[in-house]
């Protein structure tokens, strides 16, 4: 595989800012500093621009289209979902997200997309998948999820996902916003049911992510031993203490409610979803701010694919995290090293450093001055050493 030299950049990652050249070979960063000798590899003259690690989005749904209601999925065939998920994966990568975790799809379509990306058949981020969400019978997302009754059935459901090659397991601990007739405050899977999934996952080396808004559901998920808590709307002081004690990651997905509120019923978002999102939005932002203050491990995630939360707009989450209480440096950390740690790949991705995978972005503005730079000033995306977005002339010096 050909290499690449990025010249004259300011590197911005969780270790801070520094200037230098970056040499990439065989998909990895091999050298950083003052690089004089350039062979036949192409040179990207980044002079005056900023190089950051590719972003990691820990919560996407490649099978969701971003329309007014994800329930439209029920009317689609798996083949249709596969084509759409492949397009969504590409849009995600071109937005600067070089790694993503899918938190629930149908027919293992997202897992097949992961394999097609790995095989070089299609373009997309490094993907981690979780198959069908495991839910209570008739609960949130039951229109496509694996519905379960009781702990034994939950264990079977976990085995089914593992057999299909998923990387994570996803459980739904409370109601949610986008399904009618469920309440985000109400617990759905019981602690015993979640524990059955966690234990099955542990036997196979698959961690568990739990969707949870209400306090009872959050407590059930944490007591059962999940690794990541998705949304975490009604987190209180005691629950934050549990997160810290058990080293559980919070994936806030702030942009999901904001996108639904902004679009509103005018754009066709169901009235029940707009109502629940409006109620939840200020509460979750307060809980998020408290988690930032207390030092909870926070990994960036968007819930991309939910209503008007479009694949390819993922970096908007960093803007909202800063608006809700993080510094831009903390938002960068949540979107790179912390997310990588949660996924167990921090030795490999999340920093612009020799030995790490060459997943980097070039930005025309410093994201530490304004995280909106990820959306407005993205000049290049390098994934595994390949320029997938950027100038064809290498920004001739
Ligand atoms: Zn989700």
C-alpha cells in the first residue's frame, strides 16, 4: 500500500497541540516530526491546517434513514436496508467519523456492511455492531428488535446475536422517544433479564450497551453490569456514583433530541416523539453537565439515523457537548481516546501518534477554538492511510 506524507500540520489530539510532519505507511502512522526525506509517496501540504484523529461515533443506526420516524423500517426489505446502510456508512466516513459503533439494526444488515467495509468492497468507518436490540416483548423498538420474555429467553437472544458475529450486545432498559405507547421513564427489561444478556456476553467476550432514560432502568442496567449507558437522561447523584465506581461509559446522544425538536411536527415527526423529546432535552443536558463535572467517562455518540439526525452530520454532537458544559478539548477527548478505550481499541486508534492507525482528519480551522470546524472546515479524511476525501492535487506547496 502506498504511503502519504502530511506536511506542516498542527496536530491536535488528546495529548495537546504540536507542529510537525506525519508519515503514513501501510495504513499506519510511522513517523512524526521534521520529515526531510520524501520518497515517491504523495505529499499533502497541510501548511496552516490542523490534523486531528478521525472521530469515533459510539452510537449510530445505519439501518435508520433519518426520516420523520424510524418505524418506516418495518415497510422495507432487508435488501433495501442493506443498500441504504452502505450509503449511510459512506456518508458517516466522509463526515470525518473513521470509527463507529452501530447500536441496533435488522437482519444483521449492519454486520454485513461492517464485513463489506473490512473486505474493501465498500467505503465506511471501522464498524462495531450489535445486531438486533434485545427488548421486552412489546417494548421500545419492538417493531424490529428481538423481543424477549424472561431471563432464559434473553440469554437465547444474546446467543443468537453472538452467533451472527456481532461485537457488542444492545439491551433496551427503558421506554424511548421514537416508539408510541412507551414511556422513557418506565423500566422495560428487568435487572435479571439484562444480567442474563451480560453473562452470555461475558462468556463470548461481548460487552453490553444499555439504552436507558429513566432511573429504574438505569439502576437495573448498572446493577446487571453493562459497559455503556446510552442516553442516561434521569441520572442522579447516586447513579453517577455507580457509573464512576463501576467505570461505566456514558454515551449521551445530545443531538438526537435536539434534531427532533428542531424539525418538529412541521417536518412530520410524530407529535408523541416531539413531546417526549422536548421533555427530555433539558433534563439530559443537566445530567450531562453533572457527569462532566464529576468526571464520568463520556464517549461521543449521536444516535444518527433517528429523526432528522442525519448520517454525515455526526460531528454536530461535539458542538452540543460544548454547549452543554464540556470544553472543546474534552469533546475531542470524548470523541477519540475515551471512545477508543470503551471500544477496546485505544492502542490502535484515537491519537495522531506513531504506531496508531492512520485515521486522521485535516481541518482548515482549529477545532479547539470552535468544534463547528469539524462540519464547516473539513478539508481531508484519511482512513487507514487512504485519502478518502480531500484535494486531488495535494494542496501544492
Ligand atoms: Zn439508539
